């Protein structure tokens, strides 16, 4: 199973007080897709620019969609540009994909949204994701650490850098993008609070 699918399962299993923002998850999922394509040899980096390659197709439709979406013309996209473009709506897409595969459970009659009380079903795929995280896999563990604001858990404590410089470039870009998104949320909250104060004055 792709890293992005496993990352979605793991984040949906987090307790409510550690829930991951949908936008953060979308950025991380785009990074996970890039990491998997790098591992498969279907993508390489020239500095921080994505260079599509060739290779055997996977059996993961959303990963194939990601590969098809790579920019093939010059100037090629930077990792940061990819995260923001590919990441748009990606968390919902993966949640829907997992639901269709029967890997999520939710209360009957509720719409499928990440804010709804969905959680992973007890499946071999979910158990494999947990085992991969517990093993300290640098990509999956690194992304989980970024999404939980660096909070160490028994599973993510001692996360290591990936042995591949290109993957580390992707992980660093995800970290920067998540930080930028959080800063944008804070600015919005401050502006909205100031606007409310004006109306109350």
C-alpha cells in the first residue's frame, strides 16, 4: 500500500485532541506521493525540481494520478510548488479512496468528511501501517512527526532522516509548507478577531 494511504489511516486513528488539520494532511500526502515515486525510480530531483522518469505502474490509482500530474515541460516544478498544487483536496480524495476500499468505518448515514467520526477498520492494511510506523520507517515516521507538530510518541520517538537526500528534500519542503499554512491560519484568526472587535466596539 502507498505511503499516502498509510499516512491517511494513521492520522484518522489519532485521538480528537491530536487531530490533524485537513490542509496539513493534504500537503503531507503530496509529499508522500513524491517520496513513493522517488523510491520507485519514477521521479528524481534536480536540486529542488521534480524530474519525471519512467518505470512500472503501481496498483495505486491515486499514485498513478500523481505521476500523470507531474510537469514534464521546462521549467519544471519545485517540490514546494508540487505540494501546494497536488495537495489541494488530497486529504478528502484519500479518505474517499480508503472508504471505497472498505478500510474506514463511520457511523451509518454520515457524509464522508475528515471532520466526521471516521476511523480505520481493523484490517491488514491498517496493521501494516502501524507496523511500518513502529519500525521507524523514515518517510512515514517523518511525515507523522511533522503532522503532529514534532510531538514524539512511542512510535515516532527517535525518527531518523531518510537515507536519500532527495527524500529529505521532500520532507523538509513538507515541513516548511505545513509551517507556512499554520502561519496563514494564525494571521486569518487575528484578522477575524480584529474585525469582530470593531463590530462590537
